[in-house]
């Protein structure tokens, strides 16, 4: 009979004290209250059963009644922040009587952040780092609670500050561009992600783009910068670089203009009758698209009147790349040309040459060249 009575009680609400003693006609005394973990048990008005009163969220049963918790900070963790970016975190509690008053208890709150009386931690972080500090709360009844929190402030986001359009540079002219970034933790490292650089141009780990571009066109490429944070932060950027062709011109160490024509003076050629002395010189051009092709041309009519024996002298040969080699022992083609209104005379071999670049169609330039001579007579 005792086991049947307890079984009956357990099926309804469970034996409140876990005993197996004999209960006669009543299960409990009307109005009695006992506790279960998540509910209060109240004896029915006729003592025949225990009635269950579930406790609410955050409540526990004590002395037969559901009660709320004491004042407890229930914020578990704080989300990380970032230097120079607005930050806000709200501390919360279980229990306690409003109003609540919050304060920093110990440790170091990140510079730029303040904890308000309302439990809101806000501001703009100024310095990166890992911070540990205590937070305390007090309710209207004087109950208090406190706990320590850790907060990580990451460096300001790493960004590339160099303009995406690197502008236009000239083919054949030295290039030197420094990529720049800010944020993260220096020092920075750079490398090319994708795309193409002009021939003759490279980029190093310090983010310096340098070299002498040898091909024209628009070049598009991607760059990545990484910092010294653990793990490293990174930022990517896409860039364009335009390499333009400069006008094709013939150049030389000594040049001037006469009668509307450019005259380029080449190195001195010494002539000793009967003794062939070797001679070598290189014609030079700039701009256009390399490689160049050189050809000798007939003297224009205006020049022909002043230079009757123009042309590269016999036994000198000019290659297509503008290299002139050979030796001269004959002075019969030597011409002396006076420059009007200057009193200056030029003596030597005069010839007219043209240079063409590799564009289609090619760009060309022409000039009059002088190989000055120094005849030496042998007695």
C-alpha cells in the first residue's frame, strides 16, 4: 500500500521529500509549499495532490516560492574594436532593482572609450592592444556585482593610399614610384598580385616601382600590402600605368641647326695617308619605339649646293643599327663648310641619314652628320 501511495504521488508531482513513508488519506497538507529545481510545488486545497508552479526565466525556487536572482552581471564577452572606428558595448544584468549605476572598477579602459552610468561603453579607440579592466554595478537597494572583462582593440584598418591611376610616363625614361599605405602595424610588405608591368619595370617588397619602360601601352595590375600584425592584415588595390612614346629624335653630344637642318658632329676621324686607322662611332636616337633602323639618304637639294661631295666616305660602313666602322685614308671627300654670319668653318665628311622606329607605320627623323677630320701629313 505504501509503494502504491508514493507511486501515485510521483505520477502527480513527485514525492516532495523522496521518502517512502506511509501516507494515509491525504497526500499533503493543504497550502504547504516545497521546491523543485525549476518550480514550486503547492499542496491542493483538499490535500490530494501537489500543484506545479513553474519558475520564470532566471528564477529559482527558494522556501517554496519562485524568486528572481540577485544582482548579477550577465554580459559574458566584449566584441573587439578598431582604432579610429566608433565602438559601443552595453553591459546587462540579471536581477537587481532599477536604477542601476555602473562604473569602471580596476585595470585600464582603452584610451578613447568611456563607461557611462548607464552601462554603455562607447567612444573611438585611440590605441591598439589587449586591455583588461573591471566593471562594477550597484542597484537601488545597494546590491553590487563586479567582474573583469578583456577587450581587444585592433589597429586601424590597413588601406592603400596611392592613387589607382599612376599617370603617364615616357618609354625609355627612368620610372620611380613608391606605393603608400596607412593603418595596420608597420612595417609593410608589398607584392604584385596579378596583371602585367611594362618590360624593364619591377616592383620590390618595399613597394617601389622602378625601372626604364621599354614598351608603350596601358598596363593594369593588382598590388597587395601586408602588415606586421599576427596574423597579418592586408589590403589590395588595382592600378593602371600608361607608357607613352616620346617623339623620335636624333641626338648627339654636339649638335646645332643650319639652314633649317640639324647637324650632329661625330667623334674626330684622324687621316694618315697610306695608314688605315680604325674608326668606330654609333649614331643615336631617342623616343619612338625601339629598335631603330638607320639608312643613309641623299643630301637635300638645299644642302647639296653647299656640300658637293656629301656622303659616308669610302671604306666606312653604316649598319642598320647605326654603327659606323672602317678606316679612311682618302681626303678627297673632305668638305669645308662655313656657317653664315658666324665666321665658323666645319671641315670633314658630311652625310645625311634617316632613322625609323618600329611602329606601323614607322616614325622617322633625319639629320646631317659631320665626321670631322684631322689630316696628318707625313713628310
